[in-house]
């Protein structure tokens, strides 16, 4: 009956698994080379956890001279979003995840083991589905949703485990004539696995991250093909991982409970088992406890958050390495070598979930940006603003020489300033240089009274010279100290504060506020040289007028 049934269900399938073995032969790779994959579903935005998983897959493949490929698992059409595949591909490309093979667009793939988009592999799944029917390991199920619900309700009443299995699998023992009649009458059906599992037996395996795991065998007659002939995730991924010759399946640990089913599928299809590495979800600390980084609650869950905010890709990847392996941060403190030199280990990955801390990412990013050259910095800001802040882009490009001078201040030196954590900070950082963004904001430093402020600002205008270098400029500010009982030594002021009105830092802060509207800026002498004499004097006069009321 089995061969007869297989022909009834799959009359157009003429190829066999042997044909697939020839089409997708064992890869000729160096000994020890690993073949990994990243296999997302286009059902929403690309999660930072997806980049995390893809990065682990990339590291595993590249460190062993292996292959990383991108497979799009788009069998769930109901949940698929518009341009979902494009968003995945673009998002991964933005984070420099470089695939050797796989999907490169919504319709195209590169590599010899494709197609790499599951909706384009329907005929392949049917070849293996037909073979399972021939082996009497799969059968058509004609149960309606209402009938399945009735089964579930009865299971609840008798406190049986829910599912379609054993005595609860109504269509499992239909004879050929009954099946044929149902099909001829146009009755819709799904194809189910005929499980031979025993709930009293267990499967045992060693996960590369979790270690030794035991789980009960699968007893459920899971659906292999839906009533439209499209495979379920369980069936499709088993066929694909085998034919694409995956050696290590790296995926989220939400799939751990499905492993007995997957092992069963590999076994029934005669496939060689891959190794497994189940990654715990990225966690977030909140109110003293940890929870999963949520797509709905946390904007930082989406890769778009990092791109739109302007985090350098290098910063995000560098931080992800830190939470991928617990010893990476210590390694980084001792070397500036390329990350490819780092010895990645699954044993150093968190079994309970890596904690994602946005503040720590900010620190990594701040340090990286501070150590970039002026050319790299300006190029990155312009590229970011062109896409995400067009007005700022136009302002920056009005006078590129002026823009370069702004972002060159205190850069490319031993201890550069760390004013920006992401490119979106550049606008606020540089706002007082541009008439389009500068707004007068005058206030007094803590130790300076209004009358003293007016006097010193007027005196400073008289002695100000745009050509002064830093030492000359600062010496002139010191001369103001002596006239109004301010000390030119901050150390002396701290030693005996009651003896002086304030110190030289208070006067330079007063001038800084007058010129920029801020208490903290990069080197003020350089700032004023860039702004130009007319603008500096105009702003100081404006503050004097403000203080006079």
C-alpha cells in the first residue's frame, strides 16, 4: 500500500533522494572545516539577537576555513511582512555579516546548494515526503480544525498529553481505499509523520553550549506538509540542513524542545546528524532582574535602532563579541589585534543568556569614535546624515573645510576627547558652530557675580586676539584673575577658597558660555579660531547685553 499511496499523493514527483545526493554532494572542504548557516524568517524586523546568532555562525565558519550561508525560511506566508527578505539581507549587510552562499535578494541566491529561499524548494521537500510515505513513515490526515479541537477537548477531560499521536491520531490507520476516496472527493489534507517514538525513552545528545541534554522521544505525528503542500519548519529545515551539508546548527534555545522531533526526522530520512549549539536569548536588566530583550518593548532590539542612531557598525560588533565570549573583553585589553585572532569557544558562551547593556555599548562606541581619524569621522557623519538627517547633511556640506576643522579639534592625539557615542550625537556636539543650530544661551558660572562677569567680558574683548596660540590665550585669561581677586591657580583656590572669589577656570568657563552657550566644549582657543573673530566678539557682546538686562 505504501508505494501505491506515495504515487497517489505525489504523482508528479519523479526524482528520488539519490538524485538529490548527486545534485548536492558532500562538500570538499579542509578537515575540521565547519558549515554553518543563519536561517531567519521574514516575519518582522531583524532582531539584534539575529545579528548575534549570525555573528557566532560567522566566527565558527571562518575560524575553521568553513562556509557560512544565508537561508531564508519563508514557509509561514501568513506571518511574512512586506519586504521582509530585503530587510533581513540589508540589515545583515549593514553589519558586515559576509555570507559565502545564500540569498542575495528576494528572488536570487548565490552558491551551488540552493535555492536558499525555502519557498523556491517545494519540489525538493516533496521528494523526501514521498519517500517517507513509501517507507510507511508518513500519511495523509483529513481531520478538520473542528475535529482537532474535539480531540484536544477530550484530552483535557481525561488529562492526557495534548497532541496528535497514538490513539488520538484518527487518520493514522485509514486504508488506501478510504484515502483515495477522500482525495477524489476533494477533501483537504495535511501530510503527517508516523512517529515510532516511545515517550518512556529518551534521546541524549551533547549541545556545544548547553552540554549534555536528555529529552523524551517524540511521539507526536507532526505535520510535514500543510494542506497547500508547503512544508512546516520542522520538515523543511531537516531536509535543508542535510542537503546544504550543515555541520553545526547554531540557533536560539527556543528550539531545544523540538530536538526530539528533529532527531526523528533526520533518522527517518536517513540523514547524518549535524552538531547543535543552542544560544540562550539576549537578556536585559530591568528593576534588578533579567528578562529577554523584547521586540515590542525595547527599541534596541531592532537593528534599525543602531543604524538610525548612528552607532558605528564596528562598535556594535565589538560589543557583541564581548557578550558572545566572556573572555573577549580581557583579550581586547591586552591587544589591538584584529578580532579574527581571538580564539572563540562555545564553552565561553553564556548558558543562561548574555546580558545586553546599552551603557556598555556606549562606552565601547565612545572609545572607538574618539580614536578615529578626522577623515574617518567626517566621512561617517556625512554618510549617516545623508540617510537619516538630510538637513544636517546639507549644513555639513556647505563648507567641508569648516566641517573638517570642527571635528578635528582634540582628535588624533594621545588622550582624545570622548564627546560622541554615535553619529546622531554629532549635530548637538557641533551645533554652536552653525548659525542654523546655534541659539543664545547665557548663564553665569557658580563663582562669578553679574558685575564681575560684565567687567571681565568687556576686558577680555579688549585683549582678545584670534592669532593667539593656546599658551598666549590662556596667559591673557590669567591676567584677568589678578585684577578681580581670582587666582590663576585652581590648586591654590581649592587649598584656600575663602581667600579668592574664584579661579582661572571660572573665567575661562564664563568666556566659553558667552561664545558657545555651554560649560563644556573642546579646546576653547581652537573653537574660537574656527568661529572667527567677528562671531566671537558678537557673541560676547550679546552676553554682556544679556547680563545688563
